[in-house]
C-alpha cells in the first residue's frame, strides 16, 4: 500500500514540477523550477552542526553531531541530474542519516554541467575520496552514498578507485542511481509516463549537458557505471521506486553485482517517486531510512 502522503507528493510533482520542466532546453529554467523541491524540508535536529570546508580544492558542506569526535565519514554525492542542486532537502536527509550513526558527513559542492561537463564532477568527488584516505581516514571508517546523478558519480568514483588501487569503503548506499546513459532498461519505456518527476526528454537533455554534446562512448563505465566490473566492490544497498524511469538501473546493478559476488541489497518501493527517501514527510521515507541505518551499522565497525 502507498501512503496518502506519497499519493499527494506524486500528484504535486506531476502537476507542478514535471509539467513545468517537461521538454525544457534551458538549464537555468530547470534550476529555477527545481527550487520548488527545496521547500519540502523541516528544520534539522538541534544536535546537528553545519559547517563548510574546502577539501581537495572543492567547497564541501559538513554535517555532524555537535561536540562529536567521530572518525567515521560519510561521503555523500548529491543528485540533481548533473545540472542542479537542492541543498536544503539533501542536507536535511543527510542530517537524519548522520545523527543516529554519529557520522561526519561530507557533501561536495561539485561542478555542475553544462558549464563544467564530464568528467569535472567525477574528478572532484574522486579527489575528495582520495584526500580522506591521504589524511589518514581508514577505508573501513568511510561510507559512500549518493542519489540519482550523485549515485552515478559515487559508483563511478569507486570503479576508478579500484582501478587505481585505492582501498574500498566499508559500504555504499545508492538511491535511484543513474547508471545507464544508454537508456537500455525497459523502465525507460514502461515508466515514461508514470514517473512522477522526470520525463525521458528531460533526462536526455541533462545527459547531453553532462557529456558536453560530444560523441562520447555511453558504455564507458565512468559515464554508465552499469557496464563496469563490480568484482571486489564493498556491500551495496539500493532503494528505488517501482514507477521510476531509472528503476531498471538499480535492478540490473544489484543483479550484476550479485553475479560478481558483491553483497548487494535491493529495495523496490511501490509507486514511490524518484529519490523518495529525501522527503521526510513520507512514512515510506522513514521506513527506508531505518533500513539504511541498519545496513550501515552492520558494515561500519
């Protein structure tokens, strides 16, 4: 059963945000329209402190418990179709994740397309991951997470880290990751009209902005990490909605990882909108958060 809150959110997204950005070819208009989502937040806990720090040349939002000396880090790569950001809603979710786990969360303000196309965002986030290791953070004390486009970047940076011989983090959590730029999953067709937030046309525009309009190999695993070699990756957890355009990115990632011996957990949520765990008003968001916290506790020693 889907909650009434989720039904209301789906209707709102379809009637306002999706309709207003459908077929848009203006990135600034898209950014303006997506600011509507950034209003769907409540205040964060009084136990949380926010700060900013430059890491590896990139300004990062930093979230952690007040007076905490934890060494455990959460590197969270925010979504936004590679071209926009919603810092309020993302930081609110990350705070709800960091507080019960006593994690020091790091959220890179990575460069956005089309002004800075691929691989600028990936290079930035990879450099920050490497900087954590270089500063003495143990890999088993790091959690990597991301949503949507951020899920693409998070997974791509781990594939690059493996190729370069860097150690893997303790685990990784991805919410509705963009993993297949070829759009070969059946959900790209089946859910073209049921997805509450994005149309296929908007997704293709964002893909082109991210790739800079070049004739790039869409099967490159730093662009479409679905086609990477997952051998040796850490445990993963995926959360995705059943009616999303990108549903099959998660289902195929989980299946391919399991085939390579990776401990991959997949949760498909009935009729949930894209990256629904970010919307704390939803009972389903609270339930997903509990599962994510339990998963991280299991792997973060």
